[in-house]
């Protein structure tokens, strides 16, 4: 890796950002205080073993996120910002056409007024409707449960966006020239949260959003590993799927709804 | 009935050339819109990440649905062996091919990556209804093409019945497939309904026939051929039946939804609070698109008044566009429920009605598709002898069919 | 074997035949070279990832294969990775500038032959044509880099400051 941990000079649009840099220190063992103590023990316990580069992913793992909405502060967008930075998602023509791989959603109970803040992203379903409807097979689910768009064969028909029950996908509405090396993206194709697949493949054991979340609301882990922090918390504390009635068995689970 | 003379249309009259010029103009507009959208990206159109399929899809799906319906006349002639319709069958097949081509071209040019047509053809996900539709569309061209051949070439005429029946079955599957594009979407409130597939079939009957009627009447008028009342009356009665059936399906669709509490919000949006969408529904789809045409077709009127039929057909077409607009845009602008009992809000239209305002580019692209379809029909009539020189009452002799 | 792969296989085979065909036809001249016959821009390493004639004739095949391996199986070996080609091949010229693929008459390594042979690629509509270290500015300490950005255009060092907006800093 020729990439270096010196801060980028390029301000907000920089690709190698502090988070990236921070990750390296973090994985390297310097558990900075800012990491959020809730996250740290889990990560150390299961420090995910790096997969050899030439080994294919397998269904031994199923990656997912557990989001504890009670820890989400009102109006906090740290995870959104981190995601946008890591993937070079810059504002272009306004919220409705710009990419939003994560968005901050506020829920208000119609009767009680109870308010919940939470991040929404691709829920990485086990039975993803986007994959079913895609005419070319560009929408696909990797063996380890990550739902991706193979942008090389995406024709931009947007049927997957019609099918997604979470509105988690964005269509690239304009040409881009400011991509970061790890997140190629261009006009006319559909994209969504990749669960930071490049970080997972490298064995970083976390995602940009989980890492950026200082309150520890987002936990990344292996749902297939019963010893992982995420599995243990799910079995002891429980966690809900959004739109569970659709039986999609999502890889992203929520607490505090 | 026996000795009908089929001829091509005159290919260099000022009227013919004028028509071509008009088509050419809209073709150029459509092409210009495509080039601009392709160069700039879709942000210049009205589409957003919330309203994903916009006006081009309204046009495209209308044309595709109508294509299948335009084949009706031929189907009645061949598959059901009604000799009265036989002189009308060839135009019906060509119109079907033309409309499908026009619709598909809009669909194709509105893709994010139209340059990847080769990918769309070589990669198939067989679980996708959309991929199935690609196969259905290609098959439609092939089958209707063969069918047309059996009608034009006396040497293969003996296969006409088989080809006609195959085309009939194929096109039922095709429209079912088109309807299922929406029927299979579990995500959105307005779409997850099995009734959408048969509803699309019946919609196709009426839109396709309306277009057929207009093309037939225009051709006979502009080429100075005689078109008898017998033909018009039959076709307009048929149109009336189809329009009524479409209305029935729309009623069932909305009544079913009204029965399901979960869908009340959606129905209130379409039927009462949706502003433009609501107006489109009541005025476009119901009043002007269905009731008025029914009145025009069935109410007694001065004999031989063709104007009523023309107006009725035009209204059915516009009403059909409105109906598809309501299904497509209305279905997408209505928000999804993320967590029941909670109202959502976000930077991305969660919990609110999204807005969609079509851009001129989308309109130009859609009209370009219509121009493609009409161009193919017009050229088809010039190249092949599609229509009898006369369809006067004497010739068609309705009582013998 | 997945039936979905069959068309892809056929396509790849056709592409291959086609590329071999046009290679045999010799309708491209090879990358830009200086007077000494060295490739410009100068690659960062000594050797390519494959013998020169192999990579010249087959790089598309390697890349397309790698693409599927990475996308679908998460295999991230470096040998045929597009990112690594760029890291090694897209280096600054003597003026410190990294050429961009979509420039007219581009001096970018991956554009040199393609433009001459009229091969159209869409890869760089999505993939960046600049090496990863162009993004991390290893030569400058952070605060220095920041002041570079704020300094008037004329006083900026021409080569190291690359903004990630993608506009290669012609004027800087």
C-alpha cells in the first residue's frame, strides 16, 4: 500500500480522510479514546481475521450492522459524513438527485410524539428484492451477505430502486471526475451502501460509519459467528428488522424502535 | 369479401411528405433530448432518486401496452376466425410492431447506460420479470413478423391461423408481463397487487384499439378510400366494451385497496388529496378517458358522424396516458412506511409526498417514441399492401361473417 | 456453472478474438516513448506485472477477469488490479503533472494507445485515472498542504497539489 497516513490537503472532498487514517491506527492497536468505549471491547474480542487477498469470500460469514437508535443523537450525521467522505459522495444538484448511501431519518410516533433518530442504509437483505428484479444480474448478493451493484453490467434501468423497500439506492445523475480510488462511480448506474466492502476484504473489521460513530450506536460484525459481539448482543438484547413483514431477513438490525 | 384488392399508399403525395416532415421533426426533437440527457446525465430531467421512472416510462409503457392491444383486430380475425376482421388484420400487425418499437426505443434511450445494450442482451437474470419482458418483446417482434408474412405471402398462407394464434397467446403473456413489472413490486403500496397484470391486459385492448381506429380512419380519409359504417360501428362497439371493462378493473383495484386499512392512506392520496394526481385520476382517467368516450360511442347520434368516434378514440388515448401517469407517478410519489405508527422525515422525502415535474427533455423523448411508431406504420403502408382499396359496406358485408 | 455466465463467456470470447484480431491487424502504435525508447510517463516500477508482449496483447482480458473476481468474489490480489496499474503507470511527467485520460491527445499511459487505435473505454468514467498517492500528498506535511491551498494560485507548487475534484490543476 503506497497510501500514507499524512493528512490530505484537499479539505472536505479529500478521499483519504481522517477516518481512513484513524482506522489504520486503530487497527494497528492504538485504541484511541474517541473510538467509543462501547465499540472497542467487541472489536478486540473478535478482531476479524484478514482474509488472504486471493481467497474468495464464503457464506461462512454474514456481515451485518446492529444499530442502537437510543444512542443516536438528534441531528447527528457523523456516520453520513463519514460515508460520504470515504466514497467521495459530494453534493452536486441537490438532495433528491445526489447519492445518499446513508441518510439520517427521524421518526415521530403519531400518538405519543416519541422521537427516534436513526441512520438508514441498504439493509443487505438475505432475500433482496433488488436482486430479484435486476434484468442483467448487476444487483447481486455476495456469498458473505453483502448486497452490491456490479456497475460494470448495470444498465441504469432503475428497476432495483423501484423494488427496494428502503429507498436505499441512488442513481448517479451526472458525470463525475472526483472519484476516490476505492469507490469508482459514474454517470448512469445505480449504487448503494457497500458495507465498505473494500475494508471488509482487507480485514479491517469495521465500516466507515461504524468507525465514525462516537456514541457507539453502530456495531459491525459477523451475524453467522455466534461468538461475535453483534450476535451476542442480538441474542441477549434482541433487534428488529425494518419492514419485517416483508420477510427479507435483513443484515442490518435496529434496537430502540 | 373474396376479391379484395390490397394496395400500398401513394408515396409522394404532399400529404404523405408532410406527414414524414412532421414525424421527422419530432424524431429530431427526441434524438436531441436523448443526446442531451446522455451527455448531461439524468439530473436535467424531472426524475430523482425518489421518483425513479418518469414521463418517458409513461410513454414507453403506454406504447408497449397499446402495441399488444393493436394486435387485437388481427387476433380476432385469425385466432377466432372472424372473417369480417380479416381485411383489417395486416394493418393491425404492423401497428403492433410499430408501437412496440416506439415504446422500446423510449425505454432504451431513457436507460442510464443506453450504450450497454449489448449487456442487456447478453446478461440475463432469469428471476427478473424485466429480463423476461426483454425476451417477450423480442419474441413479439419475431412472432408478429412471421404472422404478417403469412398474411402477405400467399405461399405461406396456410400457416396463418397457427401464426395468428401464437401471436395472440404471446401478446397476452406480454401484457401480463408488463403489468407484472409493477405487480411484483412488494416495496410500494400502490403496486403490490396481482390484479395489475389482468388490468394491463384489458387496458391494452382499449388503448390499442383506439389507436387502430384513428390510424385506420386517417388513412382512409387521407387516401380518399372508402370506409363503410359497418367497419366503424363494429370497432367502436368493441372499443366501448373494452373501455367499460377497463373501468371495471380500475374500480375493483381501488375498491380492494379501500377495503384494506393499510392502503387507506394511499387511496386517499390518489382519490382525494393528491392534487394533480387526483385530478389526473378523476378527470383524466375516469371522466374524460372512460365515461365520455362511452357516452360518445353508445349514445345515439346523427348517423355517419365520424367525429364522435375520432374524439372518443383520442380521449381513450389521453385517458390511458393519464391512467398510467397515476399508476406510475402516483405510486412513486406516495411515501413508504418504514416503521408503522411512526411518521418519518429525512433529507430524502421520507414521510412526505414527493414532487415530480416532468422536464421538456422527457416530453421530447416520449413524443419521439410516438413519432417512431407512426413513422413505421406510415412506411409500412407504403412498402406493403396492407389495406384494401375499399372497405365500403358493400365490400365488407357484415351479415355474412 | 451458472447459466447466466454462458452469455458472458461468449461475450468475453468474442471480445478476445476481436482484440487479438485488431492487435494482429496492428492498428495501434504502442504507448508514447521518449528518444531512448522508454515509456512515458515513466512507470514507478521496473517491470510490468506480466511480460511486455503478454500485457500488451492481453491486458483487457486480465482486467476484465480481475474485475469479476473482485466484484463477485472479493478477491483483491494486486497483480491484475486496475488500481495498481494506475498506481504504477500514472506518474507525473517532468513538469510534475499527471495527465488525465479524457484530455485531448492525452499523455496518460492508458490513453496513449487507445486514442491512437480509437479504442473507447468507459472504465475511467468511474475509476479514477490518478494513483492513490496523488490523493494522500505524502510529500507535504498536513499544515503545509493546507496553506498551499489557501495561497494565491501563482505561488503554488505546480505538481504536488492535486485536488480531488478531478480538475487536474492546469492553472496552478
